[in-house]
C-alpha cells in the first residue's frame, strides 16, 4: 500500500473519535443528567487517548507524584486544542 493510501485510511479512525466526542458533548449539553460524571470522564479519556494515538503523540509524564490528591488547578503553559486531551489522558 502506498504512503498516501495509508495516510488516507488512518484519517478515518481519527475523524470517528472526534465525531463521537462531539455527539456525546451535544447530548450532554441538551440533557446534563443523562450521563454520570464517571461515565463522562471515562469516555473522554478513552476517546481522547485514541485521538492522541492516531496523531502519533506519545505522552511521557514526569513528576506525577507532585500532583496533590485533592482538588487543584492544572494549567498548561501553552494553548492548543489538544491540551485538554493531553491532560485528561495523562491523569487517568
């Protein structure tokens, strides 16, 4: 298979994961009590990790033991659309 063909077929799982996340987010906005918080977190983590995998992004977490077990703010030092997916995938 040629490289262009492989890139083309690798694009479909990425789009599928993005569309599934958008559909769930739309349902959650219209019916906030439909999904439990644990279901939402697991779903976003699973599909977010899939999106990162399809984009060939590997995560290496250093200093995970420094994150407090209680509530805290995590703020990235740069802003991209992938930052929330990266933070969620790294924490779970």
